[in-house]
């Protein structure tokens, strides 16, 4: 059985935590809007972004992937960031 590097475990745990916060806030936002008469959950599911928004989303997604991959490629023993 192979061992998973700590950096990978930390990255997955961090992403999972961020995903949970995002999902939680999205659900709260949908509930707040529904209380104000704006039932947006279905509209969001059906929404098709226009070319400009689609390009922005794609660019943001690509940068996010690059950032995650970069953090996984870094050697935590040489991390000199000041948090």
C-alpha cells in the first residue's frame, strides 16, 4: 500500500473545507432569496452563460486548477511563505 504525501492530504482537506463553506453559503443564499420571493435554484441550474461570462468562468477555472496543481508540486520542506 502506498503512502499519500502529507501535501496531498492537506490539499484535499483544504479543498474539501472550502467546498463545504461554498456549498453552505450557496444554500443559505438560495434560502434568503426564496424568502424574498426569488426562487433561483432552478433558474441557476438552467442558466446558460453568454460568451463573455463563459470566457470569464473558463479563465477563472483554469487559474484555479493551475494554482491547485502548483501547490501540489511544491515541496513543503522548502516553503518559505510567511502566513
